C-alpha cells in the first residue's frame, strides 16, 4: 500500500523497538446496575443507553519478535451514562435538602439518569491470534471529573419512615426529585477485555467490555442500599500508525 | 468473532446476573376497610394510619360489636376479625405484615352521633412523634357523658402531619399549628403560615397555612389532591345558632400568589393576607358524607344548610384579642328534618386558617392567627 511508504522515520524507529501507536473513537453502551437486581426492583420499564462518546490513544509494546504477545496502555476520555425507568416495591429512599431528611419506603415508579465523564487509564495484555485478530484482557483506573445521578419518583406512594408510616400517594403530575450527583465516587476501577479486527491495514474495528469493580457511589453513601457497578460495551474504530 | 457475538455474550452475562427476583412478601400492615354486620354504621368508618373510628347508629349496642377488617394482602390481625368486643372504651388491635417484620397497633373506637363538645379552650394537646424524629401538637377535647361517665376524645385535625414530612427533627412550635400559652384564657391555638421550603416547591405546595378543623386530614391525598386531604365534619344532632370565640390576627409581610401553571410564587404588592374562621352545618348524604377543601364554602353546594363565618372586615389584621359572635346564616330554602337530625344525618365542622387562600397555596408567610375559647350555641 502507498501509505506504508509515507511513514515518518520516527515511526519506523518505533516499529524497530516493537512499539505501535493507535488512536480510537467509539461509543459506550451499557449502564450502572446493581448485581444481582435487588428484590425491590420489580420491573425495568425502559432503558436508554444515551449517546456516550469515547476517544482514546494507546501505545502498544510488542514483547516478542513475532508480535504475538504485547502490552497496551493508554488513556481514554469517555462518557458513561444511561437513563432507566423502573417499577419498585418497598424501595428505601431518602432525600436530604437544607439539612432536612425525608426518608421512607417507595412503591411505584422511579426514573434515573446517570452520566459520568471520565478519564480512564487502561493497561491490557495483548495476544495476536492471526493477522486480522487481536484479543486483550486487563484493567483500568478512571477519574470521573463530571458526575451526575438524578431522577424522580412518580405514580406510586411513599410510606413515611418505614412500611408502617403514613402513606402519601403521588399521582398525575405529582413527583419528587432526587439528586445524588455529589455522592458519586471520583475514582473507579475495573476489568476490561475485548478484541480488535483489522478491517484494513491501519483500520481496526474494536469491541471492549469494561466492568467496574467498585460501587459508583462513595462508600459513606447509604441511601441507595445496594451497590451499582458500571458495565459498558464499547464499540468503535481504531487507526494504527 | 463478530461484534454481534460480543453483544450476545454481554447480554447473556448481564441477564445472568440481572434477573428480576421473586416478589418479596408484603411489608405493610394496614387496615383497609372495616365493616359491621346488620348495617350498624351510620356512615363510612374513618380509617387513619393507626386509628379507626366507627360511627354507629343510635340504637346499636356498642358493648357487643364484632367488626370485620380487610387488611393489606397477607397481613394478620389480633384479635381476629369478627371477634366480639366491648367498645364502650376504645379497643386495640395489632396488625402484622405478611413478611412478619412489621406490625402496627390500631386504636379502634366507636363514635355515636353528637359526641362533640360545644366549647373549646385548646388546653389539651397530645405530642405526636414523627418518624423523621420531630414532634408536633395534636389538639384534642374530651367529653364525659354525665350518666355513664364514658369519656370520648375528639381529635382536631390539621395539616401538621403533611408538614411533618419535610420538617425533619424540629419541634411543635416550628409547625403551622401548635399550642401557645398566650391565650385569652390559659392556652390557645396558634396558626402560622409557613414556607415549606424546596421540598414543598418540588411538589407544588410552597406554603402551608396554619389550620385547625373538625374532621380528618387525609395524608394519602396530601400531595396529589390537597383539596381532598382536608375532610370536614363530624355528626351533629343539634341545630346550631351561633359560633363565637376570641381571635387575634397579624398578617405576614408579603402576600404571595401561587401561579400553578408557572409553578412559582408571585408577590402581589399591596395585598394583605386574611384569616378565616367559620363553621358549616351540612347534610351528610351517601355521595357527600363529608365536605372538603374544594366545596366547603361553595355557594352552590346543595348539602350546605348554614354557614357562620367572619365577615370580610373581620378577616383583616386584629392585633388585640377580639370577640366574635357569628350567626349561622341558613341558606334559602334549607330546612331541618327532625328525623335526620336525630339519626345523625347532619354534620358540623369548624375551620380556622391563618391564610384564607391557603388551600390554594397563596398567602403571606408569617401570618399569625390565635384563636381561643370558641363555642357553638344551639337552639
């Protein structure tokens, strides 16, 4: 191919050292989910993955002459988000505003919107199956620089405090909003694995799963009584220099 | 390996751990309905979160009643539904939830027609502990039957239980309705229009007027249908002629009008808040056993027989204790049927509010109404 002859000499040097460079872009599909779903969740009524963009750059260091085994490290700027509507029964909730706390058990509908803008640093081991296929497995750490987690409850009823408390019905356009954005964790980490298929000499199609291993909320935050883990499938393209 | 394989693999993984679990047994333990055999009830029983009042017909022998309860599915009640008990005094029942984790003790009492007092001095309150860790006053008045010495307790209703939802750990004097020692004689009731803060705004109820009334505050409707949450009236077997008492009123500084469509409070320059004190005598029919915020003063409400209400000028600022004596003004063509009267088909309510438009969430925060020594004079 003509492109191979245009390669700058610095890249040729890198190749001699067993280094390759890659830039990539894609979208994240997935959500933050409790695992397993707690008994309070009776039905997931709707789920929207939202348009979560991702861009990144990687360095690959091949460990052997045959370029079979390698290590890939890089950085990734991405959004993880979702929007869900669920039906819950006897679901613990607590809203704090101006130092006043309203807590109770909610039965009815809950809408949730989660969005986290993160800078992630993945390090994975790489195995080249053949000329067209790579697979990888590794871990990532991420710093979330912008977080939101909010929503509202509607069409249901609250039992004040506990299931024996006063019953307050919300219907028609009556709803109560909540915002737990300040309680989201800044540092996240998890595992990732995936594969790349070289569609053209320089162009690959990538698919990777990132599986968060710590709760998206700070451990001191107890209102959401179960842990939620971000699990995303990233699909995108890479360009190898 | 194609991308579709990855998606398939991911969905299998996620669904493997994300199955909807089997529904848990119910945690609630409510009395949903109460019935008495033989058509003994005069009107629907009043069921509150931990109190049931059965209003029975005059002939009913209340020392032998066997109420039947319908509960939250799966819940149990002790003593069981249909147990014969003596309701000369209130009886307690314990309802336990289906999951066995929760139980609630109900006080079940019987009310005969016309147990209400005719004079109220607001000396007695019960302190209600809220589940949020605070407390508020609930006014009550006890009547003792001269012959049987049977004591009946009437609880005044107010919007305090609704305000409690957002009032955290605060005490009685932070509520819209509470007892104060600044009475005309002894203690009295103090009503203050309060802001409900960001929460109240969130559910389109930005202010709470202090209110006190004879009837029931229905928490279940407090957010979704606030006008229906104030249920006015209790059976009354005499014909009222005058409603009198003492009051003091100081309007708050800034009158604000709640714009429902814009969802915001708008200041109305120059407008002064007004209080409201009135009593309504009305017929309870099957389709309208009680009045509520949407119809208690409606000119075209066919059930209303007579109204005694502060005049326009009396509803203004009144810094010193002022006496009022209001005649019950009978509406044209309304007559009293003596049989209905004797059988408890008429009702009476007394309503007091620190902001006359408080039911529509308009008024001035800080408006303060004190009321004491009120009396209904009958024919």
